[in-house]
C-alpha cells in the first residue's frame, strides 16, 4: 500500500464518503489551518484515485484546513486501495482522534464489522485492540440516544452500564440508569441495585393464568444506595445530605480526611 508523496490540485480532491462525526469542530479546523500556515503540512494526507479525481482516505481535517486557507495544492500520498483497505485505515485514524466518545469509538468498530462483514475478533485484530474492548464499546454504540449520551458525557461509567444491563426489564433498566446518571453511582452501588432487583423478581410467582403475581407477603422496603462524594462508600439515598460549600472548604475537607485516614462516613 506504499505510495509516493505528490502535490495534488485541491480542486481534484473529494472528502470521504462516510465521515465519522456529522460535524467537524470548525474551531479545531481553524486552529489546524493556522498551524499549517505557520509551519506547513507536517504529515501528508492519504488519498486514492477515483477516476480522474482523488478521495481522502486519511486526513480529512487537514484537507478541510487547506480549503480554509484557499490552498491550490495539498501534499498527499496516493495509494491504490480497495474498499476493505480504506475502511481499516479510516477506522484506525478515527480511533486516534482526541476526545473520541465511547459511542463514537463503538461506531468505528460497528461500521468496520458491517462494511467488511467480519467478526469482532477480526475487527479487534485489525484495529490492534482486544476483542473484549471492541465488544464493550460496540455495546455502548448500540444503546438508545439517552443511554449513549449519559455514557459519552461521563455521567455513567462503562462498567456501571454493563452491570445495570443485568436488569432485563427495559423500563426498570432506564429507571436505574437515570438514577445512576443523576447521582453518579459507583459500580458497587450499581451491583446492589441489580441484586435488589433480582431479589424482587425471586419474590414473584406464576399464577395459573400465566401472569405474574406477587406473593401475599408484606412488601419489604428495600434501600436505595448512592455513592458518597467524600469517602465513595455506598449510602442509603435518604441519608444523603447536600451541602453548599466553596472550593476552598471542599479542598480543606479533603485534606482533613486524608490526615484523619477515615474511609467511611459515620452518618
């Protein structure tokens, strides 16, 4: 797949047909353009021939920066590549982007799996990742928009999502997921929630008509846990206290806790 570096007329170059992000950050492109104006293009883009024209394989942002600069030509490596080779190169380039969200990374693997018709083990091999990593991020990419956003924004950890997926009822899963998103729970707390849910299911039985009916026992009120912001221990939500503190006081409390050596709240 090697090729020579050439100066190609910018007007003969087309963007990739399938760009990972719907909108590329214009501020980032402008900053890149200013860098190229000052020091030039350090790494040429990669293109392939498409008839009398060229298609960007890798380096879309660099190409857009050149257009912003109204450059006449761009340095490029021209390679003869089939669609499968192009898909792999684009996938690897996308994985190297700064700030790639979990669902975006999952989409890279998912697109490669779908476009090439290969298994995730092979996707992992071609991307230099473990199969487990690939499957975890694909799992995020396949979730609803609400769930993807919660994970992408860092409000729900990947491990917490995976634990909560042990809840097979969609409505209950969303209930607990929103609790996790709004309270920032740990994996330990999420596991407590799933355990409580499964215990609740164990307290039901099938009636003759085929439906489910609760046993005629007093309903046990189960505690709901969240993560303490200070010691990170599990604490019942009704025992949580919210305080308004400035950054200085919060830092002092953290230092005192470190000196004291305490690891759990005393209530």
